C-alpha cells in the first residue's frame, strides 16, 4: 500500500490529506499509513502498479510524495488567499486508477506483458537507439538543448490545425510503447495526454484559482479542454512559436468547441463556448511578458522539456509570475536517472533539472507523483510547488 508522505505546515504533525472536491469519496485510494521523510529528499521511485477494479493503488506507492509546506513569504497573502490557503492545507492529487484506465482505454492498441518477447524486443531496440544517439550527440559536442530558432522551425509545419487535432486523436493508429506501473501497452500518446489533463483538473478543483497560465501551450489543447471544464477561470497560454499561437487563436475563434477537442477531453464538456475566452500570447518562457504574481496557478506540460538552454530562467519566471501555485508535468531528472530514459533525454538535449533545484529558483515543491502512464523510454511525473 501507499507510503504517502504527509507533512503539515505545522512541523512535526502528521495528518491525513484532504480529499479533492472533484473525487468521489468512495473512489479515494485507500491509505494505510503515513510516514515522515526529510522534505529535502524529493526523489520518488518508479511507477507503481495500480488496480483499476476498485480505483485503489496496490503494492508500493512510494512514488507519491507530499513535501513539507514551510512558511509563506515574499508576496502579499491577501491577494491570493484561496490558492495560498489550499496550498497551506496540503495538496494531494487524487486521480483514481479507474479514471486513468478510462482515459487511456481508447488509445490502447495492444496489451502486452513485460515478459513478452515482443515487449523485450521493443525495449532492446529503444535502448540501442537512444544509446547510439546519446553518444553521437556527446561525440559531436552538440550544445545541450534546442535553440528557440530551431524550435520555431520545428513547429512551423507541425502546429497546423490538422496536425494538432491528429495529435490528440485517441483512436489514432500510431502506437508507441507505454507503461503504467507494471502494465505494458502499445498505445498512442493521446491517452497519456488525457491523463495529464485529469491531474490538472483535479488540482484546479482543489486550488480554485481565478487565473491560470500555461507556459509552452503549443496549439492550446490543454487550455481549451480545461476552460470547457472550468468556464469561470481566466486561462492564458504563452507560446514560443508563431505557428502555435496562430492555430490556437484560430481554434479559440470557433463558435463551439471543436469535436476533436471534446472527444479528447477525459471528462464530459461543461461549457462548449468557454474556449473562446482563452487568450494566447507569443513569447518565451525565459522572459514572461507578465507582471509579478499575475496568475494564481502557472503550469507546464512537456514544455520545460524543450527549455534546457533557458531552464533556470524559465523556472524563475514561473515562480515570479505565479501568485500562488505552480505545477509541472515534466521529465525531471529524478525520473530519468538511468537506462533508456536517461539516454533519450541526453540524446534529445532535454530538460535535466532535478526536483531539488526548484527551491533555489523560488519554487517550493509540495507534492510529486511519478506514477503517471508514460512512454517506456521517458519518465514523466507531476510536481506541484508553491511560488515563494
Ligand atoms: C511538446 S510541446 C507541448 C505543448 C503543450 N504544452 C501540450 O501539452 O500540448 C512543447 C511546446 O513548448 C514550446 N516551447 C519550447 N520552448 C519554449 C520557450 N522557451 N518558451 C515558450 N514556449 C516554448 C514549444 O514551442 C511547444 O509548443
């Protein structure tokens, strides 16, 4: 059972976590006991298996950590009481296994076992591929990370409405090896993207932010789905590429939420016109064009991964423009420490920050979970932090 680590803001006191308002009480994971850890130790173990029959986590659940709150400092507390207060009470994302399984289901082409010959062959092939690319990259002295110019070029043809919608088509017949705990699938990545949205939805339902910023919002898929779920919140996307912003604005101008986005949403749409109010700004995560404390919640989804060259500036900027909370669904180094995943991250020049780097950049980690379904060769987890 899960070794959840719950440290209250009052030092030395162990307490149970609050249930998320969006989670049905009967579907809450069972928590047998809580233990204390050194809040500085933020590394979490690999994905743990879950049981979808009753929505509860099985076996070792040490991949989830809730980290010490500490003191609120710096900014005016009055300006963002609800989010600050929610953070003080402790954040815990309670997406059930049943919800995750449901979100993934339409994306799955084939279920495999880790001992299957096919799966082991795939694993060997990936290891070879990324090890070769990693050493090729290191030998050629490529600079780590991708430049903003290269990213603009890369996405020019990719961030068109057609390709953006294809990317989120859960029935797409383009499969990649995905793992979730000890489960192995050949599935398309729209399924894992839906799970990211479930985590964000649960977090937003707990924090009640009035304004939310996504940094590296691409064509806006996350923001559109979230706005359809939380129509009262002011959502903004900041995106580097002109192509991404252009496509996102074109979608925002549709009278009704496009069917592709409605199908992509892991939960039924509440308001199919709210996407029209999402705003998009072109700019770089390394220098956000917003005043300090502009948003109650700032989040990223697989966008910091491409900001290795500006990693520290981007994290400092997230802390600066957040008035309360930050959430990052990203490949932190803690989750890509070795093996295929490490080779892939280095080969691609991806983000290599450690969770322990966040504190010095103005972000106090409160909660992490690395049990999300993910590509076999890429460790992704969520960290929720308080912006100090
Ligand atoms: C893999 S895509 C993810 C997009 C979106 N977050 C999603 O989940 O669909 C990464 C995005 O980050 C953007 N990006 C990369 N570097 C950036 C930077 N320095 N500032 C702002 N956006 C950036 C890219 O242009 C791209 O749209």
